[in-house]
C-alpha cells in the first residue's frame, strides 16, 4: 500500500472510524454465504437462492458445453448506507432474429414431439423445451393426438425438419406427466412434462433453458416453433423465431371471454397473452407446446422460458394475441416432478 501511495494510487475509502479512514471494503453478504456462490466460465459470480429451478440454472451456466459465451453476470456496487458492496444483475443482450429463420444452435432447448409408430416414420407435431437432462416442458394438449395417440418421441438438436438423421438427437418418452388439474379440452393448466427414457446428452445444439421464477419480463419476448407459417399454411421446415409484445390482462379478457373450453374466461394468474398489434406476428398451428422465452437474465447463452404456447384464434392477424401458459405459476409443481 505504501508503494501505491508513492505512485499516487490511493486506495478506496469505504468509511471512517472517527477520523481514521477504513480502506478494507467488505461485501454486504456474510462470509458464510460464499458457499452459495457459483463461478461461471467467464469468471462471473452468481449466488444460489435455494430455489431449485434457479439454482439448477446456475449449475447449467457453470457447465456450458462451449467456451467464449459472454455473461450478464453480477455487477458489484457500493452501498453507501450500509457501507458495503451489494450485487446486482447486468442486463443481458437477446440475440433473436425476430420473425425470421432461427440460426443453428440459437435455441438449443427447442424440442420437437413425435407421434405414431416407428421413430423414423413419426409425425412431428408439437414443440417443447428441454429443461433438464431428463425432462421436456410442453403443453398439456400435446401429450396425445386424436389420430396418432400419445406422444412417443422427443427430438432435439435440429434447425430444420429436413436436417439429416445425424443431426437429430431423438429419445423415447418413458413418462408423461400432465398437470394434475389439466382436463382436456379445457384450456386451463395447459402444461405437461415428458420424461425421456435415457439422459439427454448436452452439446452446442442441445442444452436446457431456465424457468422463469419472477415477473420481471413485461416487454418484448420471443416465441419459437416449427408450426405453420400462416393460417392454414404448411408447417415450417426451418425453426421460426418471432418477437411478441405483452397484452394487458384486461385486453386479454376482452379477446378471450368465457366459452365452453374457457368457462371462466382468460385467467391472468395462470395464463398470459402475447401478440403483435401491428404486423400480425403470432404463433400458429404446430407451435403448441413450444416456449415463449425472454431476454436472458444470467447469460446470453441461456434462455428463460416464461410461457408455453397454448392456444389462440386464427393466427397471424394484427391485434389478435395468443394465449400462453404462465410458467412462473407452475414452477413449484415442475420442481416437484423434475427435481424432487
């Protein structure tokens, strides 16, 4: 420190004890909390919270299957009143190509669900999100097809339906877990979990997403899927990503009043609605079960799923939002199944 003073490099003064300056600045977190810290590959520090879904997400961040991914991480800020440092999250940068073909590996949690006989001849009809090495999150109405029966397969790692076989990471579904309060054809509690028969191998193109545990995402989010490119149009070959805006609950209630499959009308506690008031961007037939994802909080490499594509009216019309199952409400149930 004496050498620093000689060089006119003075230490930071945190506080004073009488007239004596205190230069050893501590963090607000107690020392014993250091065992809750996780350091990711970029050296950024994150802290476990005790919430299973969040802490598992931190573990994924620390074990990314690739290098060089920028993280939002934590910013260390001086808290004058308490005379110590506190941590806050930086803002991540979301890199979706809105309303266009996705890039290979851009959404590594995306899953495609297969129905029918043999895996090689299956019909791939719904979407889903990989959330662990054994579970895919999807919509309750995607667990079976009226014609083809129960969902039997999950595919990941692809960008195009026409990708060569070696790019398809396919798994048998060993267990289907619909939410206990989901009763088709009702639109409430439209959420389910699919367990794979073997553990999913993570790589650059196959990696889990995080689950939303709070209400911080209120702006533009992105929906992804291989659904129809428009009402009564063909299914997309290349994974599509579309930016959608949040609608107020009052507006959602107007668009989705009570009817026989939604007897109490739109329910903002368990549902959310997103759409495009101007351009008519929307999810469509075949996107069901896929994710509505928000700007990453922890890292530009990890997406956060805030909703599951549930239902809507004619897709692609300006001002007509779609309905999504609100993931936050179901996190305790998801945790009880995936991380008991």
